[in-house]
């Protein structure tokens, strides 16, 4: 066994570390291509790619000596004998290497989320959707809720879609709350207000920061299995908290409970799942054990939590 | 129309649509005027109790499949009025066209041979349909 395991790790190490050490001429070529793209096309997407690419190359370049000093190749030979200490040392080295790669990835992800994605417009993030101006009543309701939550009121827009959906995201460095026509036509005014309150609660609870930190942590610790449980757990906890805050904002959980139960009924027929947005509810196909990997909690669990709030 | 034929064991509309989608499309064909989601749910719930959110989702799916058309009404809160885009005959023709077209494209000679074979000794019900078709052809030719 011990003969097989180290060999496996050597291969794995090379797969992971190898690409991190590009040759100088390749770096120069890629950098030139990015700069050219930046000069020729002044559109935002190219600038972002160029910025991220150059940053990544700089970081990789700077870390090359570190990666070399790990010298995995030299560790190779003794692994094929029953050298337990060498084996353990390789494991530690591998861990160090993976953490460095994870940290680089986290930097890139942070830059992308902070400078790239959040500056896109909503229409660009969802090219398949059509966005309209929200009706006056909805805008007013959002302003009132934002006032009572003491947060800056987000932009409000209407999604031209019949499927009930509501989400908030950061676009053009502002928060945008989007609500679909399907949600407006299938819920009554109180329930719509509850959905809006849930989204405002996400803003009040700084859930974008929490999501950002959770994502960065996941990328940085990508080699640790625990990180894949941590991120969804954070998301789910924030979702429950947003429900609670929303119930307080609108003075009681009843409207939110009825909105959630209605949305839950149509869930099996497909709820719009918009990635990278804080949604009202998402299609959850997982059950049993795999629930711990889901980013959105069960609707029934959310309703139960709100009902407990009502009785306590 | 953007139909995916995924349910070969089901009959009638359910061959190309989900159960609720088929029910919804039938309702739209029976309705005289365009329906809102709420009106729709009131009608459909007589035969099958479903939430308004479900109806909204189902109609949105039919819209994405290109079977129904909708109009956005701003008055009284933004909502859609749904109406059927195709008639029942057009829908069924599109489904058959889709299946047979695929077969003729992929297995041309086998499909043609199969059809010729079927037509040589049709069942009584098939014979009646063919008779009606021939009659239609003749009257068309006579006019």
C-alpha cells in the first residue's frame, strides 16, 4: 500500500504544481496577448480578463522560488521505499504546496468578485433575461423596508419571466433587487412584501460579505474536504437569519410563511436558479445526506424555523 | 416550437408535454379569451388543486417551449395574459413532424419501408382515417 500511495501523490503533486510554473516566454506571450486585447478592445470584459491575467502571472512569477524550494521531484526516489518519515514529509510539503495554490486562487477569486463581477450590469450577468422597470408600488415598498432596516435602498428591477423568483445581487457597484412578474402575479401584496423584506434582510445582515468570505475560504482551503461543507453551511445559516430578520422587519412571520409555502409548492416544477445571486428560494434537488452540500435550506425547514419564532 | 420528446410511453399531449403542461394547454384551447394566471388557477383547480405559483411556473415553461404566447399588462399590477399560440391540430402536426422527420432523416429507407408496409394492411381505424384523407384529397382536386 505504502508503495502505491506516495506514487499517487507524486503524480497528483505534478498535476497541481506543474501548471503553476510556466516558462518565461509563455508568460511574455500571454501577457502581450492580454495587453493587446486591452488596447484593441476597450470593452469591460477584456479589461477584466487582462487585469486578472496579468495579476495571476505576477503572483505565479513571484511564487516560483517558493514552489521550486519545495522540490517535489527530489523527494521522489525515497518514496518508493518504506520510508515513513519521507512519506510524511511529502504529505506536509504537499499540504504547503496546495495551500499556496489555494491562496493564489483566493486572491484571484477575491479580485474577480470585488472588481470584476460586481461592476457588471445585471443585464450582462443574465443575458437570457429581459429586465423592465419595477412598478411604483414595489419601489416604494422597497424604500420603506430599506428605511426601517436602516440600509441604503437598492435599485429595483422587474424580470420579464413568468416563473416566480426574487434575488439580490451586486451590479455596477450597487445592490440590485430583481423580482419576477411571475412572483407578483402569483403572490398577494403581503407575501410580495415578505419576499422583498427577505432580500432587504440579506443586505442588512451583510450577507454579501459573508458569502464573499465563505467563497474565499473555500478556494483558499480547496484541498481540505471540510471547506466544501463550510461554504454551504454558511449560506444556509445566513438564509435562516435573513428569514428571521425579514419577519421582524414586517412585524411577524405569517406573510413570509405563506409566501414560502406557496413558493415551495411550485418548487418541484422548476424554480429559476440564478447563480451568484441571493435568491428567495432555489430549486433543491438534493435530499437526505446531500442536503449538507446544498446552499439553500429546505423550504420546509425554513417554514418550521419561522413557526417556532411565532410560538416563542 | 421548441419541444423535446422525452416521454415515448405517454399518450396524446403528454407525449410531448408534462401532465400539468398538457392540462394547461387544453384549458387554453378551451378558453375563449386570454387568461391571467389567477383566472387560470381558478379554472384548473376545479379538476386539480394546484398553487398559483405552480400555474405561473407551468405557463412560463409552455411559453419557453413556444406553445403559448403572452401579453404583459401593466394595469392592476404587472401580469401576463396567456393565450395558445397554436391550435390543437397544429400542435399535434408539429409533434408528428418532429418524430417522423427525425426518423426519416436518420433511418430513411427503413422508415419509408415501414410506412409502406403499414399502409398495405391498415387496421380498420387506420382505414377510416385514410378514407377521410382520400376524400379530402378528392374534394380538393374536384374544386
